[in-house]
C-alpha cells in the first residue's frame, strides 16, 4: 500500500504559495520538540501549523490557524515564545524545515 504524503504532511505548500518561516525549540525532556510553520497563501493571508514532534518522529497535538497580516504573526510568535519559556524554560528559534514533494523527494534535491 502506497503512502499518501499529502495526508501525512503537517502543511501542504501549493504552487504560488511561499514558506514564511519555521521555528522550533530544543528538545524538551519527556515532550519532544515544539515546531511552528507558517506559509503565505495566494490570497496574501498566512496559515500556521504547530505541533510536538516526539523522539520517535511522531507528530502530535497538531493545531492550525490563519493570520491576516504580519502583526498577527508577530503576536503569535511572541505569545508562543513567552509560553514556551514560562512552561518549559526553552526558547523558540528560527529553524530549518523539511520540504518534500508528494513522491517523497526532498525539495532541496530537485534540480530546477
């Protein structure tokens, strides 16, 4: 049985959409790594997804939302940063993110 990668993805990026950024924490003991991804859609609005990635790679507690503008993104980042610091003592940092095509190839490996 072939795996449908678009159903496994935390966020799908369609043509003419762009990745705004990716952020993550260091590993939190007994929790995993908290990650936040944001993309900009064709209509100019942004979508975000945040989740916990467990040590075994499982992604849990996935939440999604929509942002109207840069100020809302700045607010989301500030609130997320503050809460992670308060509850876990870690800071949200800009991070690398993995982009794959539907056939499983890393987007960075594709020749343009």
